């Protein structure tokens, strides 16, 4: 049996000229593990569909999207680092959540061929936290990272009722802009934070720090306490260095895989128009 047939049998995926295509676009893209999982989830919903990874640098993103849009069998685009903000501008319509954040992680084709965008990173992250026993309501949270995923998670934490949210990001302008927008919701105090997790109940990393060997930790792990809930969005390595250290202290933790299982279901429902 050929390698291709073995892989198809293993994943229970079919591929022919009638297959509906969804892309996942990022730079880089090799670390992304989701194409098979989302493909299977789509087929479990009765869809003859497949998710294909696309490695596209930022300078080529708009041209790539324009070209992909010419293919009549392309129904969706999943967006990963660093394109979540840029893809917002490539959509003709957005959900209320995406419009507030000005970022998207999923794009669905509209009947006129244009794109409708939504953002599920925050909703999926908080849902995963809750399933693991961490209820954000009334808790003090520190979030490192104000990028696409970070801004979505920050928004979801505020809506979930945290008592206070501190944001830490190396990009001062990006952090300040997010703080101002979230403060405008009037839900809870939102302020600038640091790498020091002392005094917080929830400590989350929404940056790529930890993906590469030798990366510094996004927070000062010497200040972690076993009563804290510590999470990270990274999916590769499966257990990032921050989570390793937190587990060694006895902290409850959450990895990027925990988050993505929830985000995947939300994305699939969206791609199917639900």
C-alpha cells in the first residue's frame, strides 16, 4: 500500500475533484498541527472537505488571498500568526466580536465571493479554562501578549467577569491601545502589567515565547505560586517550558492543545454557517 493511501486510511479523509477546500494561513506554518483535526471535524459533520496549510509571508498575504478567492471550491480560511490583524482588512464583513478586536482567526466565504470574519481564540480559551475548573469570574488575571490571540483572550476574560486584568506586551502602543479599548467596556479595571505574576490568580501567556529552544520565559516563573492557574497558547512543544515549571510547582495548567480543541469546534460551526 502506498504512503498516500496509508495516510488517507489513517485519517479517514477522502480527496477528489469535488472536495471543498479550506486553507490555514500563517508564517511560519510548519508548526501548525490543526489541518488534520479540522478536516476530520468537518467530515464528521458530513462535509466533503479538507484543510490545506499555506505558508504566506505578510508582504504576500493580500495577493495570496486575492488569488485563492478566484477558486470556486475554496470555502474558508483559518488564520494564524502573524496574519490575524491583516486578515481583518481582507474581510468585507465581520462579527461584532471581530469588529471590536479588529482581528480575525476564521474567514467564511459569502455568496458574493467576499469574506466574513470572526475571532474564536478568546471564546475558545475561556471555555477551555472553565472545562478545566478555572472560573475567571471574580479572579485577578495577568495576560502576557496583546497580539491577535492575546487581544481576543483579554476581551473574553473581561466579558467572563474577571475582577481585574493586567496586560503585558513588549509593544507599548499595542498594549496601550488594547487597554484603552477594554477599559471602555466598563466591566473591570484594565491596566498595564509586567512579567511579575505575583498577586494574580490567573497567569496566561499569549505570545510565541517558548516555541523555540532557548526562548526566555514570558513571565518570572520564580514568582509563581501553586494556587495560580497558568496557561499558554503554544501548541508546539506540547508542554511549553512555562507550563513545565508551573506543573512542577503544583499549579493547575492549560496548554495550547486544550485551547485549540474548543476553538476548533467553534471554527467548524462558523465555517458551516452556524
